[in-house]
């Protein structure tokens, strides 16, 4: 077996999102890759951010946030949001911002998909905190709709890998989930008859 | 502004991984998309799984688990792990399994990258629980190494989108993180001199 040990500080491929929080009365956005759905019902999502980020202060102000999915054409703006802190740089005019149900979670008009969330808990860890929110509404740009759902290929989301620090776009559709594996399952069922 | 409301149970693009846990003395694997790094130092990772999954019982047995990144060529086996429960089906022989530091977290030889984790906490939610582990070691197949790190293009990880339930492979490298946005930053710095 040819395995090499890489140590412990290793990463998995990440979706690229923009975390939006209103701080000191202004919209602020940070690039966020440490993000995942957490609970099915109610629909919870979590964002793991450094405790010293400006967004960490801000989340306590309105207790609302947004998770926005940028398309590849927003790669520079997205990366910029990860390069500069809202503490020194006003990022409120980088995108056209709109507000939804909560009235305080800044949503990005240019992003095909935006999730609006209400903070439900903060899970503390040594260097980061997990901001846990309930998704209260989601906004899909009408140019990206297909069968009443997001047209993922058209959305063309970005992914990030580390430590190579590369952004990737979406590849090809290579199969259906909860489906392509049935072939192996059928094999089993059939074996009962052999 | 042309935005359509999609409701609250909406998903973001997910990395496709396999969660490995030894249960009742046997390796078991489930397909996992709700996964993210959580803390920088120490390196923590979280997996949000349904409380009624067999893996949820199993994690309490040895308090270790693995996160494995399958390549596109393992799409059927990966999907199969999401189709059948270890409660009814023995998935221990689906892959060649090896063990590392912990001696109990089953690692998949066929996956280019495997993270071995020790459970540090379980965060309870209404329908799911977040299994939080510290990464203790990572194993990279030597055929996928480039500059002492994973060769991501060669690894060719999968992504899952819902509700369309499609698997996608990795697209093209479209830019460097913490770099492509500098152009916008430079613009600002320059503006000081205008």
C-alpha cells in the first residue's frame, strides 16, 4: 500500500460562498469555505469562522446572516472579500445588496443563490466559532431556474482546495445520486437467486 | 430585481466524502456531504449526520472516524454507501480497509485522501447530530502527490447538488485564492494617488 502521511492540518474540497452580515449599520461580506448544512428539520446551516474576524463581532449585532453562492464570474470580488477585512475596508458597495424577511441579513443581488438565516446558536471552539443559523428564506435569481430549482450548471459555483489554494469551477454531471449505486445493490439482490 | 423565493430547505454545493466508522467490530461507510472543517488549531472537522443512522450508534463505540475523499471512478461504490444502511447490509468488504494511529477508524485504500479523526464532541440538533473530530493523521495515496500536497486535478473529487441530486466532477482551475482579488485591492490603493 502506497500511502504518505500528510499530518493533521489537511483540508477537503470546499464550496466557495460569501457570508453576509450587517455590522455597524453596513453590509459586510467575507469569503467562506468552512460551511455545511447541519440539520434537516428545521433547516440549519453552519459557518465556521475565526473568532477574530470582523464578522464574528458583527453576528452578535443583528443575529442574522446570509450565505451567498457566487458564480465563476464573481471570482475576483469573492477573493477580494477574503483578502481584506471589513474592519479596515468598507465592502458594502462591492455588490448590490437587498434585504429579505429578516430585514438585516444582507443578500447579494449578483449571486444566483442566497440563503437568509437567523442565528440560533454559536458553538465555541479554540480558534474558531461555528455560527449556526436557521434558513428562513432562499432567493434564486430567475435567470438560474430550471424545474423549480437552481440550474446548477448555469450557476457555475466555485470550489476551493487547499493548500494549493486553487479555485475550480464545476465540472461535468457524472451521475445521479441515490441512483448510480443501485447497480451494486441489484447485484446483491440477484445473488440471492444464484 | 428578479429573485424567486425557494423556501427554507435549500442546499449549497457539497463535497462528496465517505464517513468511515467501525461498528460491531466491522468497518462501515456512509456517503456524507454535510461535512466541513470547523477549527484551524487544533484541526477539527465536523460531520452532520441523521441521528437514526447506523453510524450515529457506531461513533459512540470507538469514538474514532474517518473522512475519505473518493475519486470519480468510485462513484458507484460511493452512491451505494448512501443507498443502503450498515444496519442491514455489510459494507465492510466494499473497499480495502486499513487502520492508522487510532487503530479503529477504518480508512479506505482506494480513496486518494483519507483523514483519520478522534471524536472530541457531539453537538445535538433536532434531527441531526454534528460529530466533531480532531484530525490526527491524513493519508494520501502516493500516486496523487504533487509538491508535497494532494494533486487535486488527478484526485478528481466529486460534488453533489440537491434537489437535482446530481454528482459533478471537478472543473477547471480558474484562479488562485488570496490572489485573483488583489486586482480590486490594487485599484483601491492606487485610488489614493489619484
